[in-house]
């Protein structure tokens, strides 16, 4: 059967004698050359007759094979399902079944007359353009103050785009028995790089709808000829998982009360990592309907859970929409939609507002390296010929499709996501998942820091990277760089506590000083570049890990002591400490567990009481959170014990100790002097300790008790003990698996 087809070509290459070349790839050598049949407003066209269901084609200048061919690998493909008339462009491989729209203007010109209609408070209008051209993208759904709604959609390859929703009965060309009079066709504008790639439409806000749900209907430019797509900038999805419609949200209506809140300095961070679902799930003190939600966390905040513990930052595991509620959250669908199983966007805002009222910063976990494979609106959304998944992807990771970070337009979207959560949710910062340069292009992280910090969007934003190789380029200038989860600290402390190897790191005396001195010799330029931890969602708890070290480490009391030693090391090492939910109780569990049996952790609880005292010491004593590029060189830090020192100062053994000195503190003008000692050996170690400053020193904490400190509730004040020294204290015995904190109180 023979078929007739008209092929339109825009001849953007300005060929003098443009010819069409067709061929098939079914093993035959059928090739044909076709001259133009005429010209129209689009360009030239060719009338072709063929007897196959599909074929390939491209264009060249003149007859024969030795003339000029199109630049680029634009081998186009036609199939009968595209119809009897198609359109093609010289700068792309895409084949369209409809006449592509032409750009009608520039986004900047569209924005100028409506900028005064943009909500001014607690609303983020996407405007990131890392190309440096300053294009306000206007992407997403923007409720304007005149009662209209602006919709913006980035798609550089589409032929036509329609806005559809419950406001027009989802009417568009792809709808059965479509009614064209109800269509809302979007117009194409020049945007990023001044190229036609942003679609805009503004409609009157419909009345009578409980919530406005919408999608975009895209014709051409995707792998499918036509498809409905969710808005990549949607703030929340509808609760209908069959359709997953985008929902228009007006964040400017929420009433904030945190106007006096100030994000804490990096040196004051004590992070508490938690999973929204797991943190309050099955907690009988919280109503069933609030368990595993933002409201559950709100109740914990109001009950004083975090204030009693002493932490300063709630570090949320991912809150982005994911297909699986009970998972860890590391499989995002898109990057700006809040997981509706946790609660509404306003409930998320209420949680952060309440945290700020109680002196707590909130940071979010952003997963920018990959997306979900189960529900992925970005997959094949833009067919640019770059490979599987299209424009937004470049290869795979072991967790899912790798996002094409480093590509300017993709980075725009991810930076917009962070700006949106800062402006509309008042978050204090972010932790970025798996940022090894193999998984994520660091161009994104550098540009993100510049766009948010350096350009003044939020100069005090907290930026933390999980970068387990701890690559140095993320330090930036040190004080303003990314804080990194210190793999050096974590792996070494686990090796020491389990008395063997941990992921290739041994428990020798090597690098003992570096792990406590903010990993300076390994990667960090400044104390701000380090987050120390011995437990996280990704890691076994200390008691669980210790038990893997052999039969001799199975005893409960020993695992408990090691858990205390690990937490103490985390709190006192230079850098910023982080604990994982439940660690304050010494819980034993495997990695990737987000449930905590809170019924078993009721107060009074010895481990918890000790943890709380220790954490609050870290919070309240300036001498325990000294910071800088090199505190030792600045006279704020000095080693007193270490395996590299003399035998009577811990030489050759797994012991470490230092003095720290901070100016003032707690309203007092005098310096604060602190002494910290650790012994990781399984036997007592006698040492000579150089306190340097003569006088009376009070023991604030050891591995069993916290005796108090400024603004710290003492556990048992009557057990506080002191020692007096002329500066050098000989024959100080460090018990096995022990730690101490002393503070100078009087000469």
C-alpha cells in the first residue's frame, strides 16, 4: 500500500538547493532523494510517496551525496502514526505532527507590566538564570494580586502546549470529544539564552473550586507524540494518585510569627537528623492522625523535646513527594512538591514557624543526584536526543536515573527549588545527598552557593553536603563553604569503637589527631567545613556496629559504654556535631531504620540524661565550639595528649587530649579554658596532663556523668569533683574507653 506525506522543513541552514534524503534501516539499501515541492510561510516542503510504515530522513544542500549535509546527527524518524503532514526544524531531530508555534516575544517584556502584581511577602517567583542573562523564568503557577493566575512551563522542544485543569474540564486537543472553545493554548516566549523555550499563559482565577488542579498538555518534543505532564515547579500534587495533578498554592496567605528569628552561625549547630514519618510513628503520646506527620513534629517541638535535649537544628530527611510513604524519602518525584502524606504545605510552614519560636533552625535534605524510577514526571519530558530520559538526565546511579546537574537550565530549576523553600517555608538551609562529583556536578553546588549566599538571597543559609570522599573543592573559601559530613571522622570512630576495620579504615593510632581536629589534614579548610557524626540514617548505630567486632564486644554494658564514647567524641571534636534520632537513648539498630520505639525510651533514662547533659554542655560552652581556619595557630587550641607525643603523653597509644580557649562566654569577659581527654584503649593508660593554667578545674563530664555547666541542668551536682594543679598534673589515669571534660574555674 502506498502512502502520501508532506514534509515541511524550515531550512534554518539557508541551503540554496535544499533536498530531502530518505532511507530505511531494515536491511535493504533503499535510498531516495527528493526535491522541494514548493515553499510556504514555514519554509520548504516535500511531497513524498512511500510504501513502508516508517523511514529515516535528513536534509542536504544540492543533489548527490557529496554536497553539504546538515550539521549534527539529525537523523529523523517518521512513522505512519505521525499522520500525513509533518514539520521539522534544522536545529533538532524532532518530528512534529502539527505546525510548531512561533515565539511571540521575550519573557522580560512579559514580566515588566505584571511585576507589581507578584505577591511581595513569603512568595518566590522563579528567577534563577545561571547563564548570567538575568531572565525571570516565571515558571510554575503564580497567583497574582489582581485575581489572575500566571502559568509558566519550560520546554524548548514542544510544538504546542496547552494548560488544562478542572477549571476547563481538562479540555485540550487530546481530550475525547474535545471542545476547542474551552482550550487554553499557551504562548511561546524567548527565555533562557534568549531562545524560545518558555511557555506562558495567564487566566482569571476560577470561582467555585475547592482547589485548582492543572497539568500541561504537550504536543511534540517529548518521546510521546502527545502527553499530559505535571508541572515540574508544582508545590504539591493532588491526592489522586491515578492522575497526580499539580495544585495551585498561594503561600503568601500563611501568617508567620518568626520575624525576629536569626539562623544560627555554623559553629552553633548541633544537628538532629530525623525522618518525618519515623520520628513520631506509633508514639502513643501523639494522636494517631498526627503520627508520622508535620503535626506530630509540631507537638514534639511544643512539648520541649528538642529544647530539653539541647540540639539547635532539626535536620529533616527528604520531604519531597515520593511514591513510597514508608521509605527513607530518597527517591524524589520532583523537587518542589511537599510529600502530602506528611501534611499540607501550610502544616510544613507551621512546623518551621514553631521550630523558630522555640529557638530551632530547620534544614531540608535535597536529593538532586537522581529521581524515582516509579513515578518520574521529568523522564522523557524533553526529547533533545541526549540519551535515555531526555533533557533532564545523563546516565544512571545505583539508586535511579542520574539528574543532568551542571546543565544550566537544570541547575536553574534546582536552585529555584532551594530559593522557594527559603522564601516560602523559611527553611534555614539544606543538606545535599550524595554529592560526590561522580553523582552530581559540582557546578551546581558552586553556583547555588553564589546565587543564595553571595548574591544576598540568604547570606546565612546553612549548606551541608554528604560527600563521602570529602572533595576539597566544596570548601570554597573555607568559612563560607559547604559543611561536609566527615567520612574521615565517621569511619575512624567506628573502627576505633569496634576495635577492627571499618570500610577499609583501621583502628590504629594513625590519623587520630586529624579526625578530632576537624579533618584539616584530610579535606577541611575551616571548622565550618565539617559535620562530625557516628550515626546517621545510612549507618548502623554504634551498639550494633560494635557488636560486629567480635564475641568479646557483645556485652550490653560494653556496647553502652562505647555508644557513650562515640557520642562524646562527636560532641567534642572540632567541627559541628550531628546525631540521628534515637541516638540520645543509645538505641541499637541497623542502618536505614527510621522507626524508634519511643515507649521504651521514657524518662528517666540514664543514657538519655547523660546525653542531654553532654549536648547542652556543647551548646552552652564557647570553649567546646571554637572555630576558625587553624585554632591551634591562633592560640585557641593545643594538644596535650596524642599517639605522636612522648610516652607519658599517650605516645603510641589510642589516646587523645587537648586544651581549648575561647574569649569570654556566657556574658563573662574572662577567657574560658577547657580540657578534653579520651582513651580508646581496652586498658587504663596513665599520663601526665599539662593543664597549663594553674588553679582549680572542675570536671564537667566523663563517660558516666555530666556534672553541670553554665545554663546546664546538672545531673547530680553533689558528684561534681575538682582537681587542683600547678599546671602539670602527673599520673592522671585514663580508664579504658573513657572521656573527660574539665573547665578552669579559679586560679
